[in-house]
C-alpha cells in the first residue's frame, strides 16, 4: 500500500523553444525501515507484508522447505542402493593364415599380407558390439531371463521414488529398458580396450548377479560370433575343395579320352623313345660315313663302297621317317604331344589346388575347436559391503545451495521491480 505519489522530475526547457514538457519517473530508492513496518521508496512508504517473497516467508518457502524435504527424504526415506563393478576385455587369437592356399584358390599373389604366426590381439570392433548389445533391448531380455529384473527393481527395501514403476503405470518393456539403463552402465575405453560394467540394485547380491549375467550374455554373443566365423570358414573351404575336385576330375577324364583316342600312354615317353632311336641312327650313320671315307681314300675300287652307300641311304631314310613321326612339317611338336603337354600342366596345377584345398579344409575344421574371439575378465563382480547410493550429504548440500541461489535471484528481481515500478 502506497501513500502519495512518486515524485516527478521536470525536464528544463530551452528558452524560446515551445515544446511539451517531458516528465521522467525518478527511481524509487528504498530507505531504512521504520518501526511502523513500512519501507520508504523515494519518499513513498510501502507497508511490508508477511507474504513478501523477498523476506523471511520467501526464504522459508524457497530455501528451508526444499532443503528440509531433501534431508528428510535422503536420511529417513531413501533406500540404500548397492553398486557392483566388473571389467573385461575382448581378445582374438591371430591364427596361422592359409597364405599360399588362398593365393592358389583365389588366383592372388602369395605376397599378399598374411599372419605369420599365432598371437593375441584386441578386438576393438567386437568390444563395441558387446557394449552395444549389453545395453540394448535384446541384451536386457537375455539378462531378464535369468534375473527377473522387475522383481529385482521392486524389492521391499526400495523406496517409492527409487523403485521401478512406483505408480504402477509402466506396462511396456520399453519402460523397463529405460529403468534398466538408469540402473546399469556399460563403458568402453578405446585407449585401454577395457569394458567396465556397473550395476546398481537395492540388494548387494542383486547387483553382483546382474553383472555376472551380463558377462555371461557377452560371452554367449562372442561364442556366437566364433561359431559363425568358423562355420563360414568351413563352408568356404568345402566349396573350394569341391571346385578343385571337380576340376581335377574333369582333367583326368580328358587325359583318359586322350589316351583312348591316341592309343598311347604318354606321348612324352614315345617322343623320348623316338629321339633315342634317332640318336642311335645318327651315331650309326656317322660310323658308316667314316668307314666309307676311309675306303674311298684307301681302296676306291672296293666292292664294300656300294654296300656302305646303300646302308647310309637306308639310315638317312630311317632318320627322316623318325623325325617326321616326332615333328610336324615345320618342325613344331606334333598336335598330340602339344595337347598332352597342356593337359599334363593343367592336371599338375589342379592337383596342387586340390591338395591345398584339402589342407585348408583341415585347418578350418581344426579352427572350430579353438576360440578365435573370447572374453578375458579383468575382475569379477563382488558383493558391495556398503551402500554407495544415494549420496545423502552431497545431494542435500546441492539442494541447499541451489535453493539459496534461487532465493537470491528472486530477491534481486523483486526489489529491482519495486525500485523501478513501485510494486
């Protein structure tokens, strides 16, 4: 309630200039309160009210009441919450690569990069997959099959504000998944490749049980990845072996047809025999020529000269005939020998591929017995021996400080409004 009117300040007017007067409202500066319960704002008295928010009522409403409720809830109502932690890393075994086998089967160079031995590595991509799966709806369903999350998050010890579905209006699995994400945490550190799990529950054994089941679910996922990897490797090796076997069988059939058509076991052996015969004939011809030259020089009238000449002519004919059998008209290999050489080369390559495919299948089947990706635990979940949550003192102080800040801002705003507008 105000008495009188705020004073007005008249702006001076320049001489000789006729202008309207401009009246400016002078700010109401509060003065000291008197004993009558009023405050002076520029000479205007305002009665103080008990409901003023910038006074003790506002302080009680904005600061004391929230702080009291927070302290009462955290120290007398809030249930203890126990947090358990566990950590693991996802590793993979670097096994011996097929190397030359892959080069033979795929037609690639053997100089392609390949593992040179067995070792242990860290699977960052698999770690991301495991972390995402544990936090997903599917991962929660797997955990719920063994833990019964609704029962765990609605223990008798839980208070109404912290328990799952305190109002009884959460009827979907999505609601449970939201609460599950609030009570659990999965953190992957790319620098150390360590995945840290954390679970909070109203009983210590429930928190440890959730983590144990989460790790089991992660191991089942990794085992599934292993099975798919090895199964795919075995299937691929079986396909390659089937192709190599089919190719080798086809070439063997061509070889058999060639032998039946040409009526010979091996043109190479025949050519070698012909070459040996030609070599013998050439040696015999050289001997006869030396004898003939000797007789012509010593006894030109000898009757053996005509016989030797006849024998030389016969040997020449035999040599020419053998050469015609061995080579074609232009001196190239006979078509039969060329075809046989091509078939023999193809059979050799197909046989090597078949042997490599058999070895690859054996290695793929052997890898089924080994775990290529696995989880190695750093530390297992343990039963927490004290409640880490809620942070009673910390949250009480946070609410107290927040309330004080709100009250200070509200008080400044109210007094500034009175100073300029008289309200």
